[in-house]
C-alpha cells in the first residue's frame, strides 16, 4: 500500500519563495468508490477530478473554510484513490515554514495536521493537480528513513467509515498528531503485523 510506503520519505516543495522539505511521518488512505469517507465516493466532480488520475499528482482541497490539505493521487487512471499527508518532520526551509505558520510555533508542530502541512509548504488550490514527478512538488528518490515502527489506527476528522484502520504513522515521532501518539502504547500493530 502506498500509504505505508511513503512514510519516512522526504516531501519537497521548491517554489519561488524557496525550498521547503519534510519527512512524511503520518498519512491516511482514502479509497474512492469503496470508501464512504473519500471525496470520490459519489463519483467525479469538478472539485475531486484530480483524484481520478493519472496517479502521481497532487490533489489539494480546501476544507472548513480555512485549511488546504495535500493528497497524493495513487489509483490508476479512472480509479480514485489518494493518500492524505497528515504530518511532516520539518527538515529544510524551517524558518520559511515558521513564518507561514506563525512565529513561536514549536518545530514539532510546524507541519502536524494536514492543514498545517499545506500551510508550512505554501500549498493551496493553485497547486491542485501538480505533477509529483516533473513539477515543483515531489517525493525525493531516496530510501525511507523511519525512526520507529509503523503503526495503524482509525482515521480521524471524519464521521463515516471511522472503523477502517487506514491511518499510518511512525510510532513515537514527536511530529505525529496527538491521536497517533496516544495510540502508540495502545496499538501494537507494527509494520510486520500489517502485511495483508
């Protein structure tokens, strides 16, 4: 599954204002027509069209009238699937991220939560559909570095299909959202136990 595979990889946005990068430490998977929590569950719309492929593009949506959220499109063309980036460990362009998020935000909270990820990287609806292979936003072609085991649990911030354990994070990482850190002790589904 792509969601587990991207954990520990470095996401880069190289824009006119400068380059920012962070290690992916928390994600959620959304599986289109099979997933009532997915934006694509009821079919293609102008808002979710990017989710229907081709894969390897950014799907960025605006929610709650205040947050942009970044997803990686992962399904084959015509089949909607995406991975929501929930948290990053800031690695590069940290001062730039801090200015976007607000001075005084602790390092571990600069890109904790999907809205914070997009804001820290300077992403909004103008970046919807960006090619993750040949554009200004990409995942570095380098091995994943995971300073802890991968664990899984229910997705958060949704009201349907909440029982599906399609949220993955690096256990014990300080940049993971509170729900993940609280479950590190309670959830013992490690990477070895997740192979299905």
